[in-house]
């Protein structure tokens, strides 16, 4: 007789177990670009706190004051007793920041994307990049619309699918703005042109780019100079805003519709007072301190160049370097060993395997923060050089390689190169 509890580790997880290394569920504490792991102080490069705001005293102070005033929880859903004046203030501020008519906040970013499901009705078609976040994929599964996935950033495939679609059905293109595993941007200008040509709506998940990209930090649409291209945004406060929670922003009519139809919103306790206040304080800083965005993007560019000089594969050359820098290792077992060796050198990273990436394309994912220092950058490059050579991931250091590594490590130390620390 079949037993529903008779389950086994999926995808590449067994390969990790067999190595004896444990890259996942590590207990740690992190702040300002460093972490305490296994009793050792290491450089943190696995955190999505790109602007370094989760430990900023203005953000933590706002969270503490709100918790003292309103309590640790609202103890109810938004629709019943879980709406505070703080929630309404954050929604109003966020809508204004993104240039949208209205916004609504949810308890997590994952729930914000699940809230899209009511938009995907019977007879509609959803066109989705296959590298989209899991929460977008789940939202599409929960909806009733037909599914049209396209290979990552394959605009020719997307166009063929749109051409083949019935012109009279409702169509929506769904994409991440900044893809979280490989650090590349969606091809928004091309997607926008296709959406307009085929009368499709466009939904962009700005979880990793809102607060980071563009002159004001409005995300990929501002970055590409197409501010009116996006019909509906989703996003999270757990990256650039140093808090936790999610949001949707767009036309008032659609936001109003989702307030009463999105089950992930209706049937979840609301975003906590402390988290809301932290996000509000972070939004103030995002608007007032653009140097944080400049700092982290500069750091990422220097790190990517340094890793390439050492011989690592960081993927196709990206037109825009983002705080997410992938280092491709290949097999899951080797990736686990590389993760452990880099940690032994004093740098905590993220090991990423299938299904987050294709089988055989396991990678070490590095994420940088505005609070990282020049010394942190040098330590990261030194750790990867030592670990990569021990495991044969990069060539042993000959004179040419040593010279390249030296130039890469020193890139942030050249006079005039580094912005003022924040």
C-alpha cells in the first residue's frame, strides 16, 4: 500500500547529503556585511540586504517604536482587524514612489505574487519566463489561465507564442525584473514592445530591483527608460528595504479587486507593525541616499571582474552588473565542496542547485551589500582564489594568474575608485 509519507529528497539534494557538507539551514547572525557562523566571524555574501538597511539604526529604531506602540502582531487579516494607519501610509508612499495609482501590502513577498492568481481567469493566457521566481510560477498554477512558458529571455519564442495566440483572449506577460539566481535583467524594452503589439498586460516582479536600479531606485522600468511600460508591479520589502513583507502596485481598480479576491491576502495575518515601520523608514533612506545604490553596484562590478581574472565562470557578460554575482561550478557535489572550502577561508556564500538552476549548472551565488568594505572585497577574492585552486576549479597560480589576481584584489584600492562608504 502506498504511503504519502514515503518521500525522498528531490533533485540534487542527495548529492549534497552524500558529500557530508551542509550548505543549507545554517544557524547564523548577520549584520553590516559580516556574519557569525559556527562561532567564526566571516564575510557575508549570501544576504539580499543590498543597501545594508536591515541593521541601520533608523530602520531598527522605527521597528522598535512601532512594536512598542502597536504590539508584535496585528493578530488578524487585513480585511478584518489587521489594518493599521501604518499599513495605509506605506501603501500611499509606495504608490507615489512607483508612480502608480494604488498599492497594497502583504505579509510576505511570496504572498504578493500568489495574490496575482485571481487575475489569471479561464480563457486567459499567461506568458511566463521559465526563470521566474517560484512564487510567480505558483501563482500561475493557482490561476485558471492557459500557461505559455518561454525559455529564459527568449524574445523570439515569446513573440511566436504571442503571434499564435487567439487575438481575442486576455493575455498577460509575467517576468522578474532582476532574476535572482544569475543576476541578469529582463529584456524589458523588447517585452514592452511585444506586449503593446499584441495587446497583452505586463506584470513585473521587482523584488530584487525596486529600490536598487534607476536614478530614483524605481527599478527596471526606470533603468530602461520605459516608466509607463509596466501595468502591475509586485515586490518585497526583504531586499532593498531591510524588512519583511510584500506589495502590489498598479491601477486603483485592479488593486481594489485584489483586496477582496486574493486569498493569500484575505486569509493571512497582516504584516507586523514593526515590519511596516521598518519598510517606511527604509523607503525614506532609499529616496534620500542614492549613494547606497552606486556603492553596491560598483562593488559588484569590481567583484565580477576580479573573479573573471582569477579564471572563474561568472556567466555571460552582462550589460548591467547587479549585486548578484553567480560563480558557475557545474556538478552539485563539487558545488557543495566549493561552498565548504570558501567558508573555511572566511566567506559565507549561497550554494544553488536544481531545481533553482538546471541540473549540471550548480553555482555559488554571491550577493553584495552597500555596507561591504574594500577589505571585504579583497577577502572574498582571496577566499575564492584559494578554494578554487585547491579544488581545481581554476588553474593553479602561475605568474600570469597571480598578476591577474593581484590586480583584481587591488581594484577597489586604487585612489579615487571607491565611493565614500555609507
